[in-house]
C-alpha cells in the first residue's frame, strides 16, 4: 500500500510538477478516501497511506501556490 499510495503519488508529482511550474499552470488530482481523515480498526497501513496522500496533497498545494 505504501508503494502504490505514497510512492506512486510522489512519482506522479515528480513527473508533472516541473512542467506545471514552467507553464505557471496545471492541476494535479490525487484520490484518497475517508481513511485519509478517519482511522478504522485493522486498517493501519491503508489509513496511514491515505493520511499521507492527504497531507502531501495539501502541503504541495500550499507550497506551489506561491510560485504559480
């Protein structure tokens, strides 16, 4: 789950963000779930990976908005 949900997210961002910054325009859509906001018993890795998706997406938006 961490490989797909977190590393996949980071690889996708790494692939498209430089072009977006150069164009000063673009949109990245990341898919999470309610597990990115609320925990569920027996789903530690899944919830953790979705919390990471949410945190990475929110922080990236904040950081990149200033330069775009």
